């Protein structure tokens, strides 16, 4: 029996998950779900509208699918060599799909009958699973840097491969090793997993090996593609972040006000913030480099050193976690979650190039602003953790911004026309000197 201490909605979701997984959606009745949950059938329809609405809720709310670890022993996997850990992780994923075989078949078979709302809920459920896979891959593999794919996109491909395997295996001879004889797509389940692992390992930066990669450190960022943002866009982002809550506001403030990389935010803890009435400094990265957290961003002041979005967030917390920013279940935030929060805040905000705003644009904007305020590239290198060579493209952007500002100032000053004008095509003109 489902625990009566849970809400009626959660009992219905868990009961539906149990029945859908064991006997499929088509053969499960709403009366069976209500009886197993210990509630009236009317309550089911009032909560979910239909059986398909209940199925959509299962994908996003069932404890087995939405739990932080979904039954995986991630701590044990973290102590295992990368290739072996990947094999065991993928094996556990497929074993979970084995247990959900009827649910998987039903989701595929019933998809054509979903309403738009049901389909969107199913999509959110798949995104939750995708994000779980992405966080594991990012923590243990750091894929994508060499291939140009972020971890969430790699995770989406892995999820599609696993679901495709489950669908093919389940429609040939059920889930298991024996089904390979009927389709000849792979010799065995182990062979399929080995192929996926080999592909994932090929995506690692400095693919000469994990030990060599760890000695050399992460792949340096390609700053040539970084674009800084104009002031109106920055202030719109901050305004949206403020409405999203204290933590999101503080996180976006740190990205734009200190130029901290998304991968560095999870390393920050409460003790990393040093501030008084005259300064606010963050200790960033393994080397604890000192970075100022600006109270002025692109000409607008966001509080004071001692009272700003970050200090408000830290003072509002009642948890005991030392981490500066938190993910689900009060665990330290992950780089993936940082990028997701940035994407949520910036969705719908138009960039100068009409492309989605990447989180690296916050860092580029901070660097360009610091250069325009008078920092040398050597000084900025110490603060940002970027090499002088990596800063060169941003120096050029700062020079272009400075030239534009100077031209605008000149245009606002009254003056007389020059006595002589260079003729078009004159190779002796001053512009070509």
C-alpha cells in the first residue's frame, strides 16, 4: 500500500507509476489507480483530467523518476575508473528501463493521443532525466569541449540512444541479451554499451587519456567567439533575474559583476565572499584568486559592497550548506544548473546577433568593461584567470567600444568642416597612413 501520509496527488502518481510499469497504460484503469492510492476516482479526474494527464504527471512527479539519484550509486561510480564507471552507469540506465518496459512501450504507443499540455509535461519529464545524465557526464567525463557540444546535448544523445535501444530490444525479443539475434544491430547489450562508451570517451578534451587530461587541466576557453553585451541587455537580464528569486538574482549578479566562469561558481562557498563598507571580494577557483565584485555594472549601481544581491541571498538562507549557490536538495550547484538558470533568465531577451545568449557572454562583458575602466590586460589576466593571449580578442572588442564612444562624443560637439576633404580613392589620405 502507498503511504497515507503522502498527499493524495503523490499517492495517485506513485500508484499509477507502479501499475503503468507492471502492466502498461492501456490495460490500467483509473479505478485501479484510485484503489491502489486509497482515494476516490473522482479525485483522480479532478487532479489530472484524464489517464493521459496522469501519465504525463508520472513522468515529472514520480519519486523514482524525479529523485536526486534515481536509485543510482553515484558515490561508488565516482571511485571507479572513467571507462568502467561509464559502462556501469549505462548498464544501470538500461536496467532501469528494463523495470519500466511496459511504461516505455505505453509512452511510445499512447503518444499520438496526448493533448498539447500532456506532450509538454512529457517533454519536461524527459528534460529532467536528460539533465540527470548530463550532470553525471559533466562530473565524470567533461564531454563536449572538443566536439563543441555542451554536456546537456551529449546527454540528450545518450538518452536517445538508450531509449532507442530499449524500444528495439523490447519489440524484438523483450529486454535482454537474446534479442540481438533477431536484429543483428549489435552482438549483445555489452557490445552496445561498449560502443556508446567509446564514443563518449572520444569526446573528452585531450583524448590522450584521463590522467594526461587531468595533468594539463581543462581545455582553455575559445574567447574568439565570446561577445560582450550592451548595457540595455545587461540591465534587462538583471531585472529579470531579480524577479526570479534571491539565489538567481545573486548568481546572475556574480556572473556579470565579477566575471566568474560557470564552472567556477560551484567552487564558491560562503567564506569565499569577503566584504565590508569599502570593498567586496570573491576568492575564486582552486588558487583562490581575488576578484572584485562590482557594485557598478555597465553604468548602473546594484547596491553597495555590503548590501547587494549576493549579500541579500546569503543573509536570507536558513540551511547549513557551506556552498554559496545550491542545486536541488541543498546540494552545491553544478555548472549545468548554472547554465540552465542563465538560459531561463535570458530566454526571450534579444542579443545583438539575434542568437541565444550564452553564459560566457557575461564573462566577456565583465572583461570588456574592466578594460574600458582602465585595467591593463596583464592586470585583467590576474583577476580573470585568463591568459594574456586569451584576452586579446576581448581587448580588441574593448578598443572598438572605446573608438565608438569617442566617435559619438565627437559627433555631439559642434565644429567647422575641414578646409579640404580627401578625394575618394586618394591613396595619400590620412586614413591609410
